[in-house]
C-alpha cells in the first residue's frame, strides 16, 4: 500500500493511499447513541464541581437516605451551599429527593449510576497495548518545552 506524507501543523503524518493515517486501527462502533451521550453529558456536567463529587461519594457510601442536616454536618458547609449542589445533582438525575415532614432526604439513583458506569467502568478489560502497526513506528524522544 502506497504512503504519502502531509503536514498537520508542524507534524508530518504518514498516510496510506486510502487517506487513513498509518497508525489507524479499526475501532468498533460506539456503544452509546448520540442521545445517550447527550444525556450522560448532563450528568458529567453536574459532576464537574468538587463539592458535588464529594456529595456523591458521601451518599454512595451511605447505607440510608440522608437528610440535608446530616449532609451539611458531614460536609461542614452552609445549608444553602449544600442545598444548591443537591438541587444540581437531583436535576441531573443522579439523586432522588423525598420530602418527609420538614426534612428532605437524598439517595443515589442506582439506575443513573449504572448508566454512568457504561462510560467509565473498565470491568475486566485488559490494558490497551499499542497496535501491531504502532509497534513498528520508531520511538520519538520526548522534548521538554522551554
């Protein structure tokens, strides 16, 4: 198969006559549809704040639904801050909210966590070695930026 070079920025990328880069390896079709990926991006956006990540970690490890007061005490933050972040997590579908008297109780939506796991769970997947084609490429010395 004939190859040619083309310049991308300052890097020369070797390509096959088919136009595919020399390093290309066929990948399987993504498991997520565009709609599923869009829905999950809302979840990741909600998790893009350290306090919300901490809240999820706290609630995932709790054996019971937790009331706002207990969450506030555990987090050491003002109630208004905790309520704001909990509202974001409920809106993203990560938490359930149940009102019992004057207290709101929060628990993890297990189905939402399973959907999230479709993106980040490696399961028993083996480490990803270089493809046989990539093994034939000469190593490049790393040049540190000055």
